[in-house]
C-alpha cells in the first residue's frame, strides 16, 4: 500500500538577533528541504524573541497543531538562552540537569581544555523526560520532548542535531517537484494556469515571476506525490507556453536569486 | 521630552516557496533593520502557506497584538496569489478593483506593451478601504488597511513599497546597538555577563558565540535606547574580558557568517 498520509511540521526560531536583522536565519530553508525528503511538509514557521511568554505561547500553539515542531536557538550557556526552561514549562515538566547530557558535556569540556563552569553545565539542562539528540560538533546535546525537537541555532550544529533527530521521525508521502519556466510573463499565462490548477487538484502549482536579461518570465513549480501526474501536468503547461508563443525550459529558467 | 514609547511590529511572510525551501526569505532581516531605524521593533514573524484559513488566522493574531503588521508575498496575478482576498476577509471588507490601482496598472501595462488581461487586473484588487502604497518598480501598488501593510514578496519590490509605507509609520524609541567581541568563550564569561545584564535592565545583552581561526570566542551585542548607558555597560564588559585574560575588540570580532 502506498503511504499517502500527509505529515506536517512547524519550525520555531527563537532569538532576538533574527528579529533585529543582525543574523539572517539559515535554518528554515534547510529544514523545509530536508523534511520534505523524509515525507514531512513544513507548514508554518514562527520567529519569536527571547521572552518566556512568547516562546511558550508559540510552542504550545505549534505543538498542538502539527505532527512535529523543531525549535532552533536559545540553548547556549548565557542568560539569554532560555529555550530549555520554556520547553519544560510548556510541558509542565521540571527542568533538570540531565545526567547523560552532563557526562557528554564534561567529556567535551575536558577535551577542549576549558574550565567546567556553572554556565557551561547549564547546557546539560533539559525537561525531565527529554530524550537526548547527539551533537557531534560541540558536545552539548539537543533533545526531544514528545513531538518537539529542541536544536541549536548555529546552522552547522543544528544540521548535525537534525541528523540525530531523523531516526525519531516518521514521514508520510514525499512530495516530488518539477519546474518548467519560460519567458512568458506571469500575467499572460495566469488564466490558463488557473484552469490547469483546477484540473490537477492533487498538484500544487506555484508561480514565480522573474525579470532577467531585460525580459519578464515565469518559473512554474509543480509539487505533488505522484511523478506521473506531475509530468502529465507539466506536458500540458509546455503546450500552453508554446501556444502563447513561448519556449518552455524544463527545470526552469535559471535566474539570479535576487530577481526571483 | 524624549519619546520612550516602544512601538512593535510583526512580519507575516506568505508563500509555499519559503516553507518548501525553494526560496530563501530575504525580507525579514531587511525589515528588522529598517524598522528599528524608524523606532519600531520587529517582535515576531510568521511564515504561512498559501492557504486562506492559515493566512487569516495569522493576520488576525498579529494585527491584534502589534502596532503594525507587514505582509510579504501573494499579491501577484496567479491563482496562488490570495493575500488580498484574505486581508479583505480578515477585515470584513469587500474585495474591490481599486480605481486608482487599476489606473496605475493600466499605465504600466501600456508602457510594457503587454496585453491587458483579467489576471493582470487582479493585481488592482484591494479591500474596499485600502490606501495605496506606490510601487515604482513594477506598477501594481501595495496598500495599507488600518495597521496592516500589504507588500510584494520579491525583495526589490518589497523594499520600494516599504519606502512608500514609511510616511504612514509613527515610531517610538530607536534602539541603538554596540558590539564588543573577544576570544573569550561564551561559557567562560556567561556568569559575569548575567550579572552585568541584571545591573542594566534597560539594555538587552545578546551573546553570539563563534569558532574562528581555530579558537572559540563571543560577540556581545548591547541594545538599548540610550547611548551613554550602552557605552557604560560596554566599558564594564571590556574590564571583565581583560580580567579573564582576553582582549576586547570594539565593534566585535569579524567572523564569516556561517560560523556565527
């Protein structure tokens, strides 16, 4: 039997630095792509400041609504790292110094030859029923509480933790995607495109206009669970493009990201 | 009298392509930085899919909670551009073809020498009580309804619309920021830093660890409304860094973005 269940996830990005514009988030797009490979669709993201009530409110809303929630940021050793305390409160669990996390952390601290400080050991704090997620990069683990995965904000550490989270994830249907582009402007093809979308309700057709090389054009992305259907819809789009005097480009017209 | 009111804003990013990872959002960081220059702090952001109920729910939550909300994306001519219909519904207003928007759009369409299509004219649709925001880049205007500003997703168009939104915005206190970095690791300075934060409750101290040139270090960002206070707190931090054997770097240690 084909697995057709849709599994949905949300990302909760925690940190003043993302909202102030100091740091550009790099985790959202990564997680969107990687989750889809596992058959999990990223359906919502929120960015909140390092404020307890805001973190808890967002976490509670997202964990009730989605199969999985991934948090990034706020699990370091400093005063503004309050994610673990918030996750514990949200789940009504005590914040403990997790024995295995402390062991891993002390091991790494010894390797690095730095001092064992209370602040460093804060990184071993988790809600009492957390399951650890290994962090081969910097020692301090991420963790899972029910359907929530708590990860670091620094991209290479987040990515390593996400690898550790994968065995805990059960995906549903994986969405394939197929892109066709052309120098037919969006406003010229929009009506036919809408009819095509109506004819393929199982496919999500996204339209991305661009202006490149002095000419307007459109890349069209088909996303859905069945490759045959995507190819069928894309073939119909290619006919539409030719009827409008355009030349379809399979894979889409490559344009500099800023114009897309 | 010094203006000390905090003015808070949220950004609502609308579009499947951001969640699928196809497109990396570039508007959030821009708006965070630019809003602060106007004395408006970006306090939350949400990313939602092109689904009516999701857009309306997020919009209603954010517009009730913040002084201003800025939406990006979903105002083009295609079937997946549903932002204006959703904004109209959220405000209980009729979606109309706005006469002045239509005039601007027809003018641009004529300039471009393309066809006037129903799809193109869809870009002139706004909630009935919208105030237009000019779009010098591509003609189709953004608009304002009460405290909500509706803008395009393409960064250079969004930026042009944001310029047009500025005269409508009333800021409060502007937060200044000051950065001091050093090769003292976060876990070494965290305890003293927490005491420093307690001593300066009017300042927000953010701690950003890095690993660069084979050594761990930390950049510390002080944000607050009064430059004198920031300088005072930063001077105390410099002393702390020296006491720990480090060398403070004003402006912060420059590190490649991926390690930050």
